[in-house]
C-alpha cells in the first residue's frame, strides 16, 4: 500500500492519486497568490501605459516647489492598491479646466494608510456600485498632505458632466461643507495644479471651478468653495442655481 498522506497531497495538487504527473490547477492557488499575481499584472500594465499617457513617473514623485524643497508627494495607483480600470480613454492636453471636489464620504483621513483606504473605498463605490470604468476623479488629496493618482492627467474622468473630457478633477477627501481642509491639503492641491501646468498637462490659462458650478450639488462644500474662490484662475460661470447663490456669497467674502 502506498503512503496515504502522499496520495492525499498529490490528489490536492493534480486532482488524482493515481501517480499521474502533477499539474497545477489554478483553482488551488491560494487567494493571496492570485491577488499578488493580479497586482504584478497591474503594475506591468501601468508601467507600460503611464510613460505614453502622461510622460511622467507617478511613483512617489515630488510635486512641490521648484527649489527642490519640501513639497507634496504623488503616490501612484499601485501604491494605494487600485483595481485595474475597466477601460481607459484619453483626451489631448493640456486641460483647460481644473475642477475641485470634496468626497463627503469617505470622511477626512489623516494618515497615509487611512487615505489609501479611502481611495480604495471611492474606487469600489464608483466601479462596483455605479458601474463606472474606474474611480471618477483624476487625483485625490489626503489629510496627510499627499496626492493620490486616480485616473491621472489627460484621462477622461467621471466627475463633472460635460467637463470630463477636458478637465482635471481633484477631490479633497472629506466633508468640507462647514470646515476648511487643513493647510497641507490646500497646499497639495495647489502644488498639483502647478505641477500640471509646469509639465504641460494643464493649460497655463486654465479656469478653476468648484463642482457645484457645473451641476446642481453642494460639492465641494461651502467652506472649501469659499476658499478656492480666492485662488488664482477661479472663474465665475453661474451655470446652476446653487452656483449663482454660493459664488456670489463666496466672492463677497473675499
């Protein structure tokens, strides 16, 4: 009689205990191994795509001041564990619009680990529940002062109707209706815009908008909208009832 323990092991690997040459069944690969293989595949795809799409390295790139001093850091999709996009569509740059959002949910995050979780949460909601190709935003800004790549530059988004194919959508993670985001978040958003202009992804004469200016919504929150109304390139469009009232109120305070 053969070793029953050996037969059991062979049966687990090859599907039989008759001495046949073991063959590896993909269904027996541990889930963690499959996830690792998927992550490796994603990294390979993104490494091939990003130089062509954006012409810049997105892995922990510093986007802060031109003097090489302290500045925000740009995390890649693979850094925060993004799922593969179902489809990627591009538009020719530079983008003439920058549109600011708040996430509302998830709430503000203040550690890199939590902000990465927030990015994954938004992607899950957009991809799995809404059926979109990917997370809707071009970039996310965390309360840790870091920048997280969403769809990236020159990629059609899903964040602002009629502007998705000509804008950079930046979401500041959190609910900014009554509170102002921390200074490091605001600076990171400014750093990202300056980086995009310097690299040719954003038009130097870009128009800065709040989400509420292109559709009837509270986003990016009243307090944040008031703040960005004082930034360079902020533009009044007056396209929605919400926009008319909030823009007038914000400008009066500046």
